[in-house]
């Protein structure tokens, strides 16, 4: 292994970002394999525990991505996610994680190129952060 | 639920067609949805952003009640519903029959790519040598002759553009799936007879066509041709018209008698074109004007050949037909003079091109750069009314949509440019005539969008840069030149291509503007019963209105089917008795489609099996080549039957395309489809393909995808959720034209309706309005409608009655009615339609009430009707528009006042040609075809003077004896203009009459102006956020009579969707409560966006209404105790997926 390859877990909403990710695939927009998509119905259902569990199990970066503000299929789920993620970022250092490991974006259904770009960017950012602080230090 | 009690054909799969199809499908009818394009979604597939959110939101049109019947996917990807069959590349070729039983012939164009085999891998496009303008990107950029019509749609099979294809065969050999068939061998079987008395013509045609591989014979005269036709069978005859002896037309007649299937194309000199056109009426397919070259001839022959040979014809039997073909856009190149330089100045683009520029899937991936040189755009101008409100280009109408999309595009441009973009809109009138439009426009102005009034004469390239330069005259008379980086032409609408032909086939007339005509006072019904028009097909509607009209069209179609006794009833589907596997440990059958070896290289099988076997839940892993084919699917069904598993996981390609097949598989194997899942392995494989050889062969990537899906599936259980019973009758509140229309529509479909009216008689505003701008008699409409309501056995009218209180939810409401006599009764009903109407807004502005000559529009109309006012005695009438409208606090346009003013002004002129009428307006809102009457009014000498909010007219009415004088600044003269008026008419607009407590009793809310707050202004325009509660007419928003009638029919359709069911079924993805863990904290109740949860005090439990729950999972995320669980995608499943993802 030449360089550190971060593992990213991306919680993507069923309506917008998942569709955007799909479009990225069908329009040959390549993005790194380090990203593992977990399709949720809405970013508003992403429990902070999901993020923490992923980090504690060894993910190096987490993306939560849903519909643009005002565009949520479930009316306001992305607003709930926005509040929750902001709060969670302030809590992450208490668990020993750099808050930059968690990112929230809005990626629409036709933003396949944008999705691929965000993924590449995120992988580079997390690569710069280095491997997750989880592991030996932490006991759940 | 009863299913498929009749079929409907919906022509056009744009937004209106989709709405109509979904409406009918949700109501239980079978739908055949066709579109002539190779994709669904119409123009919306190209538009990423819609106001007022500036995003999409189309998915909110998906079924809310029986969610599992439709795919729970982004609607831009495609439409998936059990009851909807979609045929793309298909058009109507003939319509026969009568309402309730039409026989429609359909013809599907061949795509030359087998969609069953094509996986959308895209290997074919790069090898194609042909490049043509890419229609999806509005001509910005190029595509190949083999292409994806819409990149984000599924099934994403490639298609071949026959006009561009050179048949080189490169794609055939490049396709790894053998999906492309491009054989020219069958051309040998296409026999052509060339008839011309000139040998040179015969010889050249023969050689051109034989070079293309066709079998060609020739004949020198008509009789010789007939002889040849008798001897052998030909598919096409190319015949000259002018020949000695027997001419081409006579030959055509005799040849068609001999061989009725023969296609005949006539060749004609320019002088006899008229003869050729006439010959098309007796069966000629087309004509060619001599002289022509092979480039003209060959594509035509190819087209005839392909249509003949490969097109699949099919006949469908349907009870009703909905025409939802949408509209097209004006082509600025068409204009004789092209003053805006489109096509000549590269930085002049159309509005559709601009939409593609800012689209994430567009040519510049959403970056705001000029398409021709990639330079960032800093200064943009929009020119309004290009191809609209322009008699010179035959458009004496307002296209209704351009003002709002220009405002949206200007805001998008500013957003994209990060505050660094100057956007200017050059307009004549900003027609922001919808409910929230004015505030949206004001928001744009606050954000710095500049609005300049005036029509631009022409656009010229700047001498130095070539950038487009506008020269315009400001209102103060000064001439200004301004250069922009980009000029966007806000193109108006035109009848859809093929609309006239379709109308002719359906025997429908066209209206004076060239759109298919609807019946008077109906925006959807046509002269021909059983054929209705949905959406913008009949002209000039935005998305929200199109959606309303589409639903209204569905109502009319449903009515026809009901009236026809639902005669085309298909066999009811037996409810499948699924195996109960709830007590069994998970046993999963994993079926992997190898897709040739594209998903799974053969050497990797053991590794995959080993990886999956780690999970004890896996019963068996099988590999099937092309699971999507009939054989592949059968192999899967056989495997399931051999050792019945209790979960099935399929690793293949797009999950979307399997939705319906899984349900069929479920019926076959008695395993519930909720216990099956499809995971996309091809997408990740393709996304990885460019990541270098090492990454692309990361051997664990795809098995990990499967393992994650497996973790989710094995923890999935199917819950037998209680379906909510439906009280199958309706309550309609309000007895105006909207309420009566809604009541009749519901009652005509067989459900009892209670119609509550607060007044003593039905009719609302109709009596005072009298007639419409177009001259339709509203009193006759009222009489007729009220009589039909009165004698309808299913409608009970409660006059002098109000709703005093109500509670309940979709399917079961309880309402308490009280009449003026104090008699109280309670009604049970499943749905409620709020049609409480509205009236003219009150005012005290401009001296109203202080002088007998100052009227409101209604007061003026009434005084005139009652004879208190003699038009013959009036010298001067002044009308002031926007009194208290379009400014805070009533900052919305009432949209009926401008047409009313014009109606009154024209009527005055008719009765007294000497009367001077002056209309003082801000923006004249004669949208759509009403523009024609604005033109007529100007021709009739009615004077229109614009005023601004900062300089309103001043009215001086010292006393009842003194004359009324009105002073306004004339913007052209720049000087005050004083008019002494015998009558001053104030247009005060509409005030809604929907009591907040009534709406609240049903769980609905009002917007800031007192109209019902619709669930979504574009996608669910007549629904409230509370399911089962709908609104129509003026309760919903300002509308004229015809539009109110359409909203009423649309509301009825939304109501029928629920009433057609005995129970409201729960979807698989629905929240449930673990009562043992629940602390009754109630946070889930607050967080639920659909008010699906409530605390039942008697049971001391939180209950979920499965009919309301949409499965968003917000409750699960907020619950501190893990008591709220989203069945199908709960914490256990996500944790399981995370374990596998990070294993």
C-alpha cells in the first residue's frame, strides 16, 4: 500500500443525492472507490449514532448528503439534518474525532458531476487528515 | 382494492401526462402512457430548477397513499407504477370508436437497440463517427448518432437516431451485449419502383438507391408501372407527377387500388407542388420537389423503410383518451427578420439553452460560462416576449410562463455568480400573476435583479468585442446602448409539433391561436366526449396550472369510464396469499447477475461465494447470466421454487427497473416483494472503471455491496400493518361554481356528496360576473350546473348551513353542520373539499365611498346590470388597477381584475362608442389568450397609462356634486395628466373567504394572504398538507371561472383517489412504535412532517397513521429510546450495513 486510502461512509438521501450518485455512475463520472454509499430515505433520519458508530468502526470520513434546502421530498428533513450535523460537529472532538471528518452537502438529482467532484474532494481532505483517531484509543 | 376497471390512454409523458397517468393509476385504472420522444418527463427532463424553490421537487407528485405501487425513486429518473405501461418513441396513428370504447392505433419507432440487452454501459457512443447537436442540451454541445436521450433516466438504454446514423456498424461491434442490430440486409427486401418518363431520372434514382442496398426497379410510364405492380410486390413507389398518358396522380389512384399497402412518394416540379399536396389527401405519403439530390432522397426512403419495416404497430382499447402533449417553444430563427441575432451573435441564447448552462448535467456542469467561448458571464440581459405578444409573428397571446422563468433564471445567475453577476430583465409587463409570484419577483429585485421596462428593438454585435449590444429608449426618452456578456431570449410557447395532426386524427378543432380547442368554460373537455386535454396542450400554462389541468383531465376521463360502466374491466388481481415467514430465521437466496462477465469475472465466483457464506443467513448463492432476460428471470424463479428461501437478494443493475418484476415474482413464489431487494452492482463497477486498473478490480468492492444489502435485507420483516378504512363519501364546503363542480365530479363517479353552502342559494360570484371576457354566459352555466346538482341523486345540498367543527383524518372525518335554524347534525366522510370561494376585496382608497361615481369593479357591473348606470350617458370612464393589490400587505396579483377591466371597457365601447376609457395600470395581466382582448381594447381606442407604486394616481372628489378628477403622471410625456371622470372604477382584487378555523379543523393551514396553503404550489397544487383535505376555486387562490372549474375537477380527482379505496393501505416503509420502549415524550409527534403520529390518551400510546406516514424516518432519528422504528430501514439495518461496509 503506497499511500493511506481513507474509507468514507456516505449517507445519501434516496431522492436527490442517491440519484445524483447514480447519474455520476451512468455518465462515467468517476469517483473514488473509497466511498461506501448508504442509501437512507432522508438525511433527516440520519441519527447521530450512525455517524459515531461509523467513525468508531473505522471510517475515516463521513458524508451526509441530501436535497437542497427547500427541496426535501419530506418537506423539511434536510433542515433537521442541518441542525443535527452542526451540533454533532461540536460534539465530535469530545469523542476524539476531528470535526472535519464529518461533512454535510446538498447534491441534487442532476448534479452527477458535482457528486463526483465532492467525493474526490472529500477523499483528499480526509487523506490529509490521516487515519481516523478511532481504534486503540477508544473502548466502547 | 379493486384494480384496473378500465383503461385510459395518456398521450404525452411530460409533467401533465405523468400527473394524469398517476392520478388514474392511483384511482385504480390501467394507463397506457405514450410519448413520441425517447424519454419521459417532457421539457422538465431538461429543467433542473423551478421557482419558487429554485430546485426540483417533482418527486412530491408520487403517490402518497399506496406508495408501494409506484417506485419510491426520483421522478426525473423515470416513472414506475404497477398500473402504468409506458411506451416511448410512440405516436398515435389512428383513433376510432366512441367514449368508453376507443380503439387507438399506436406506432412505436424502432430504436435499433434492444432495451432488454442494453445495459447503458456506453461502449458504443465513443466509436460512433457521427456528431450532431445534442437536443438534450438544447443544441449546446454534440452527441453521437447512438446516444442516451436523457442521461439521468432509467431504463437507460441507448437509442439510435436514424436520421443521423450512417449505418457504419461501429457500434454493433463495440457493444459487449450484442444489443445493437443495424443490419442493412433487410433493405434488399424493401422493393422500390421508380416511375419517370425521363431515363436519366430513372437511372440516377436507381443507382443512388441501389448504392444504399435497396432493391430497385423502374418503369417509364404509368401503365408500365401498373404492370410491374401486378407482377411483383413493391413496398414503395416513387413516381413523377407529369407524365404523358397516365399522370402520377392517376397512377397513384390505380396503384393504391391494386396494392393498398403500397407507399407512394410523388416527385414534382415546383409548379405542381399543389397537385402533390392534393395527392396526399388521396393516399400519397409525401412528395419530393425536383430537382433533388441523394441527401434528400435517401433519408426519406430510409424513413419510409424504417417506419414500414421495423415500426411495431399496436392497437389499444381504452375507455378515454387524455391528450397531454404539452407545447413547444418559439424558434427565433423562424422569424423573417431575426432582430435579436439569434444564431448570428453567439452570445445570444434561448431561455432553454440558459437552463442547460446552469444545469448540473449541462455542457458546463452548471458553471455560468458562455457556451461558445467558455468565458465567465458577469452581465446578462433577458429579453421578454420573444415570440409572444407579437402580432407580427402570429402570437397575439401571452405565453404566461416567461416572466416567471426569466426571474428565476436571473436569480439562478446571481446565485451561480456569487453576487458578481448583474442581471437585467427587459420587459413590457411583468406578469407575475400567480399566488406567490409577486413576492418572488420582489425578492429578485431585492437581490439586485434590475427590471427595465421596454421592448428591445434589436441586438447588434459590439464593434470591438462582438458581444451583444442592446439599444433601447428609456421611459424618459433617452437612447441608451448597453453591452452584455450574454443575452437570453425568453421564448414564448407554441403549439406542440404534431398537435394539429393529432387534433385532426381525434377530430378536434383548433382554437384561433392554433392550439387544440377545448369546450367553452372548460379547460379540459373537448367537442368529442371521451377525449380530454390535460396540461399545456391547449395552450400557455405553467407547471402548476398544467398539473391542475392534468388532474382535471383525469377526472373527466374517470367520469367517462364510470359512465361507460367501467366497461373495459380487466380481470381483478387476486390478492396473493403470501407465505408467513415472520417466525423463521432469515434464509437468503443471493442471485448475482453476471451480465456477460461485466459484473462478475468468472474467476471471482468462488471468492464471492466465500465472502457471502460468512453470513449464516445466506442459504445459497447462484449466478445467472443476464437475469433481466426472460430466461434469466425464469432461472431465478426456478431457484426460488426449488428451495424456497424467505429473502431474495438480487445483485444486478438498476433497482428501478425491477420494481414491477419483483411484484410479479412475489405473486409467483408467494414471497412478499418487501422481502426481496435488488442491489446495483453495475453502477459502482462503471463508476470505478476510470479509477485505474488496480481500483477497478478491487475484488472486495462488489461483494461488499452485496454484503451490505444482505445485512439490511435479513433484518427486514414484513409487518401486517392495519389499513385504514375509508368512509366513502365526500363533503364539499361552498356552493359556488367550484364547489358545485367538485361535488358533481365526485358524485358522477358514484360517491355520495354533501354540499354545504352558507348562503341560501348556490352560485357564488357567478351572478354578478355575468359573462366572461370571451363572452361566455355564466348565468346559463349557473342554471345548468345548479340544476344538475339539484337533481343528482348522490348529492345532498345543505343550504344556509355552516361547518361548525370537524376532526378526523384522511378516510374518516367527522364534521358538525349547523343551519341558520339552529339544527345541528354530524356527518362522516372520507375526504373534504374546501370551496369556500372569495369575494371582491374591500377598499377605502381613492375616495371610495365618498362619491357616487366611484365604484369597485363589482359595484360598477351591478349598477350597470340593474340599470342604475347608463353607459350612453358617460363621457369618460377611468379605471384604476391594482388597488391595494401587489403591494404590502396584499402583495399578490388577483389576475382577474385586468381582464375584467378590459371586458368592462370593451362593453362600454360597444354600447357607447363615444365614451373615453382610460385604464391606469401597473402591469397589465392579460395572460394567455386574454392578450387578444387587450389588443382589441387598444384597437378600440381604450387608453392604457402605466403608473408606478411610487407615483400612484391622485383622485380628487371634493363632494358628490363635484366631478371626480384623476391625475396620473404619463410616463411617455413625463407630465401629469388630469382626467375628469364620470365614473371611476377601482380594481380591488380578490379576498379569500376561507375561515382559518375551518381549515384548521381539518388540519390544513392558510397562507399569509388567507388562501389555503397548498402542499406544494407546483406539484400538489390543490392538496393541503393534510391528506384528504383539498381546496379549489378562490379558496385556493385568485382564478377566473374557467380556471376555478379546473381546480374543482382536479380537487375531485385527488379526492376520488382516496374514495376509490375501501381501505388506505400501509406501505412497507412505514414507521412503527415499540410501545414497551416508548416514554410518550411526544417528540416524534412534533417532528413528523405529515402529522401521522398522535398520542392516544385512552390507550396511553403513540399511534402512527400508516396512511399518512411517508416513511421519512424523522421519528426514528429523534426518538431517544429507540421506540420509533422505520420498518425496512431502521437502526438495526443501518448498523448492520455499517458493519459490512467497514468489515
